[in-house]
C-alpha cells in the first residue's frame, strides 16, 4: 500500500463493538477483567496501553516502515525516554544545531545524571567520527535542524554509527515520513514531535519514538513510557491520527523543488537571507523540506512589525505549527549566537514560514487591488464533451 494511503488507513478500522467507521475515542482509564482475572481485549489500564494510543502507534509504524512505536505526551518526553534508556556514564554525540529543548535535556537534565554529550557539527561526518569514544552509545541526528535548517547526511552518519556499534536516532519532526525515510538510510530509531507537522493543527502536544526493530533497547523505552507515564491522552492520540490523515495534502510533493515551495514565504528584507533546506549542497537522502526560516535583528528595518500577507503572519513562540498554519514569528528573543550583522546585545528574531494550505499570495497588489498569486495551480474542469464546468483555481 502506498504511504499516502497508509496515512489515511493505517491503525484505523471498523469498530467491532459498534460498527463505527470513524475511530471512537476510548476515554476509559481501566478495562473490565474476566472472572478469572483475564483481560479479553488486552487492555488493563490506560497508562499501560489504550486503543487510541495503539491506533496512533500502529499508524506511525506503518508510515515510517518500522517494527514498533511508543507515543508520548510531547516530543520532548519522547526524546527524554530515548536518552534515559541509556545509562549514566554513556556518551552521546549530538548536533550543535538541534531543537533547544533536546540540547537542554542532554546538557542540563541528563548531564548531572551522568550522561555525557559531545555537540558536533552533524553536517560534517568527519567531526562525528572524531567525537566517538569508547563510552559512546548513541548518535543523535536532527535533520533539517531547528532552528538553522542544517541538513545532515543521514546515510553517512548512520554508516559511521553502524561501524562503531552505536544506536542512530533521527529526529524526523521537520521532514516527516512524507519527505524523509530515515530507516531506509540506516537509522535505528525515529523521533517525532507529533505536535508539529503530523498533527498539523496547533492544537495538540505529542511525541513518538518509532523503532526499526523491537529490540531490548526499544523495550527499555516502552518501560519508560509505561512506568514514567508521560503518555498522550486518548483524545490527543485521536487528534494526531486525524491530523496524519491530511499529512499528504499539507506536505509538498517531492517533485517540487525547495525554492518553488518557498515561493509562498513572506516578502521583505528579513527574508532575504532566509534559510531554506535543500538549497545548499546537501547529503544523500534529503528529499527536501518546505519550511523557510530567517534570523533578523528586531530593531533594524525589515523586521515585520505589522502583520503582512493579508494578516497571516502571527507572533507565536516555538515552531509555528506547520500543518495548515500561517507563517509565524518566533521571538523576538536574544540570540544565543553572536550575529555579525547586528550590534552586541541586539535582539534577534527567528522568523519561520511554513508553507501551509493557504493560497500563496505575494503581498503585492495587482489590478483592482487583487493580491498577486505566486503560482497558478488551477485547471479548468471539463465534462467529457469539453464543456468547462469549473476551475480548480479559486484564487
Ligand atoms: C525538531 C524538534 N524536535 C523535538 C521538539 C520537541 O517537541 P515538543 O514541543 O512536542 O516537546 C521540537 C519542538 O519544537 C522540535 O522542533
């Protein structure tokens, strides 16, 4: 079955109890036992497992081509579970440019517990190789990275990990299985913040670990999920699964070049140096991303103080949800990195522009004040006799 079809069907089915074709939400925290104590449906208590979490995990397994999955209450909870499945004294190689919450877990939460981390430029396989030492157990890849959209050669880094006997984890939040297949490129585990593209609606926090093999390391992650209890509620699982149904409408097809996808980004000086994944020379396996980010000093011209693009630009913290969502501004916040273009202490902002389902307009006005379209997608709809009965271009 094609992945687009799996996104709609995997993990779902007709409800045997009622015949419902849409997946019901099972809020029950506990499940009836047989007189002999048996559990006829396999469910005991909803922290251990529940039907909606099972559905979501099955769907993620199918989409990523893995063997097992564990859903969590957030992407960060999933990250923490992977890293806690290691032991004090173990060493991790992680990217210098990664989601700041991941860096925080590695450095501030699990550092004092005894986990050691070397942060390297993951886009340089030589640097990764040099960072490996006797206690190294795991290599963490995040590609495209947040915030700088650096693209890592997954196959090259997983090759290094395999030769050194390390576990290779790939955070696939940004590309999603629609654009990037880390298991095909040698990864052992895939991390998702389902909060982002997979749910795609700004209304649910979630995470997941998908494993290529249901091995002993994954069992430790499963135990942390069940015992630690950082699990998503049945409703949240249902929301993520519902979001996944439209993933392929929201993600651009691999046939479109990143530049073409990016044409929907806002105009203005702040975007001139925008980072667009896939526009530098990138590693094997990268099939594109579709979000553009720019970093701009807030107090210099070009900082879009007013909402533009028909008021679609919002101020919001974190990665604005990339599913159907408007472009957003994250920040302003002080940059952790010195920026040569700005004065010392100047505040920088990350501007993030996901290309969602909104119709791409440029902000420029054409005849009659109508917004100028960036590209024309429409096609005339004709009857078999050739009579035009509609137009798919509603812009
Ligand atoms: C790449 C990446 N991984 C993990 C996370 C953490 O996800 P959550 O916010 O659901 O904890 C984020 C959040 O922005 C992210 O961008």
